[in-house]
């Protein structure tokens, strides 16, 4: 068993509730701000998180997470994935 905490474990231990609330709020905001659909949300998140648009493979995976039309819960999952 690994003795060093992962990034997710460290974040959870120090700021778990606060970070979860921020991710949930950000996901709802992204869905509201981008009524154009899942692709628009995914592109916007990638640009904000990693300063580039997603590759076609990344977009495909993100699309399954986000759903069509984009769901706040799916966007929240993508936010967590990009943060980790």
C-alpha cells in the first residue's frame, strides 16, 4: 500500500467540502453560460484548464462524461478529471 497521499486525497483532506461545492457551482455555471451544447462546454473547459482545445480522442471521452445535452453532473465529472 502506498504511503504517500494522491493529489485527490490531499485535496479531500484539506478542502474536501469547499472544493466539491466550487466544482458543483462551476459546472452549473458552465452549462448555463454555454447553451450551444456539450462540445462548446468541453472546448471551453479544456481551454481554461490546459490552454488548448481537446484532441478528438479527449473530446470523445469528455463527451461521454458530459452527455448530450450537457448535464451539470457530467460537467462536474469532467472538471474533476481535468483538475486531477
